C-alpha cells in the first residue's frame, strides 16, 4: 500500500510537467513560424524591388536602343536628301555616256582616264564608293526614296511593340492606342498580341473610356484564356465594369481571380479591391 501510494504520488507529481510545458512549446513554435513568415515577406519585397528595378533598366536600355535606331535612320535620310539636292555632274555624265562606250573617241572624252585606256566605265554605285565625297549618291535610274517618318515595314515586330509600350508607360495614352492598333494590324498573330490588347485596355482605362477598355480586356478573356496576362486582364476588366457602374459584375470577376489564381499578386489586388467595393 505504501509503495502504491508512493507510486501514485510519483505519478501525480510527474503529470503536470508536460502539461505545463506544452503551451510554452507551442507558443515558441508559433513565434518561430511568425518570424520565418516575416523574414520571407521581407525577402519577397526585396526581390520584387530588384525585379522592378531590373525591369526599369531593361526598358531604359530598349528605349535607348530604339532611339539610336531612329537617330541613325534620320541621319541616313538627311544624307540622302543632301545627296539628292546637291549637283552630281560626274556621276550623271558617266551614266548618260555609258551606252556610248563603243562609239567614237570624242564621245568618251568626258570619262575617266581608265575608260579612255579601254577599261569599261564603272557603274554609278562604283563611282560613288570610290569618290572622296562623304555622301551617298543615288543611282540616276533609281528614284530617290524619301522617308519623312519611319514606315512600319522598317521596324521589326518587337520595335513596333516597344514603341507603343513606351508611349503608354510615359502616359502618352492616345498615342499608345494608335501605335498598338498599328502593331495589331501589321502583326495580328504576333508574339505580343495579348500584351498589346492588355496595355491598350490600360490606356483606355486611364482615359476613363471604360467601354473601350472592357472590349480590349474581353478579347483576352475570349481568345487568349491560356495567356499569362489573363488574371491581369480580369482585374482590368473588373475596373472597367466598376467605372461603368456594374458593381455586381466587378465583384464576380474579382472573386473569380481569387478562386482561380490564389496566392498571386492579382489575387491580392482583387482582395483589396473587394474591400473598397464593399
């Protein structure tokens, strides 16, 4: 009996120890998880900042590259205009006398010494290349091309899209809409078609033209539902419906974003937007 009493007494004294320590260990584990969560959030924010900074730098480099391209085209245009307006008597004489090379010696007098020695007269392009003048002399039989502005065929698909994208980023919304329309008309099956519709919708949205914005976003939902731009287009469409006063449709789209794309930036924006609607 005494031993049983000791045993029972020992058990009664040993039981409270794990019970007393259990809440403390749970609190420590919870605090550790919270600290890790805060650390991960800080790291994600830092990474987002780095991505945004690198994206801005990439856009700046692309813009500088496009500016260099357009500057080169302008200089070529100036050279061609100067060459067309300047007198080019030697080249014209050589061109007009080329068919008469087999005629009399008097006809060949205006030509170069190489021609008088029996060598065939060079073409206009050869005369231009060997000339000391730092200008481009067009062929006399070729019409001079005048490029007052860059034609769409001159720009590649990426350059044409980049030009429209830069316009919307720089808040030139009307210009960007026209440039995106130009891109879509030239490259209807291009690589950036979905992005073009999205940013065109954004430009309309910034101009408070909600009907046009809705139409642009709905193209993505109806024709490019497998695009990575789908959640962003859904969010933009919700904003367009909100601007049109259709709040139930806006709420439905925001809830669809949260359901279809959980744990994404679009879902976070949708959650915040729902709070403002409620």
